[in-house]
């Protein structure tokens, strides 16, 4: 599959960061350019290395690593696997414990699946929609998550769940913590496919200072350590028609839950 620009980050090398951001956000009035300027100042100062596999590993801050475009390479396999999972465990909207409908559609694969309804947030062994176990985590997806965690400094990460979120351009994900897992020494590995989004990374409190991170097709973000329970969310999915996912952004969140 050919994309006009598979890795926008490379543009940073030829444009100034500010110019890059202005272009990216033009027409997107909900994103505050000033917020993003400070964020990208931050991005410009982060440590970038290119590893043996030619992946750009960007340490945005200690324990927050962006591996730019890493999943774009074998993306057809990953995408096929996501579709197979969704055939067995369809995407569906879930309710928060407070009774609100989440705007992204959700499914899972792995030993357990993350679930939310009026009874609370939890991991379940069975998919409440089908009554069946959640689909097995496809080997290629698990390998991607393990590779990414290793690059980010977590070589012992063995994910047992992959939460899959499907966003349309009017979906968001409010600021939240991932804290339903047992072992917080294990990181979160988050893979983005399709449409780009503005990912908000805050601190240990909901009202801590926020950092905006533009996540594009193929990007893998890993966070752990002191940041493991930091608040994060999706404030905006940028409109577009993606060659792979059409009108959607797909996010795969790998965790070690049990
Ligand atoms: C999540 O935190 O559950 C999803 C984040 C994302 O979609 O990038
Ligand atoms: Fe999360």
C-alpha cells in the first residue's frame, strides 16, 4: 500500500517544528496552537535515535517513548489480524460506570478483555456480547508490542490483552488513567493506525499540565515507570480518508493485565 507521506516526522528535519505544526493544525480550530507550540518545542528537544531496524526512537520524556511509524512496515498483516478479531468479537460501544456511552467503539483480543458497563471497569475472560472467550491475540500483534516495549527499555513485557479502539472523527477519549492492571511496573504499548489524532498526555492528576502528541499512522507510543498511571486521552481525530482504515483511527493498547 502506497501512502503519499508515510512518516511526517521526517518533515521535522527540513521544516522548523513550528511550521510543521501550523501546517498540521491548519483548519483544526479545536486544537490550541500555543499549546502545541510548547509541546513541539519539547518534541524538538527530545532525544532521537535511529536503531538497527531503522526505526526512529524518540524519547519525549523519561519513560515516554514514541517510535515513529514502527507499525507501518507490516501493516497489512496487522490490519488483517484486527479485522479477524473484529469478526469474532465485534466493535461495540460501551457504557461508563456513570452511564454515559463512550464515543469510540471497542473490542479486545488476548487472555482477557477490558470491559466497562454500569458495574464498573474490569477485565473479563468472556466477551459479554458473544458469551465466548475473547479472540486469541494474533502472534504478529503480540510480536509488535514486545518489540516496541523492548526498544523503549521494557524487555520483559508480555502482553496478555490488546484493547482495540475504533474512532471516527467525532469520537474522543476523555482523560483517564489505565489502572485496572495488576503490575504497574509493566508499560503500556499503544499502536496507532489510520487517521491521525491529538493524544493528550497529562500528569498524575487530571489537571496536571498537558502535553499534546500528534499520533500518526504506524506510530507506537510506550509509557511506563513513573508515568505508568498518568492521565491521557484523545482530544481530536483529524479528518481524512485513510487508504487502510477509511474514516477511522484504530488504536491498539497492549497491556499486561493479569
Ligand atoms: C486509551 O488510552 O485507551 C486509548 C488511547 C489512544 O487511542 O491512543
Ligand atoms: Fe488509556
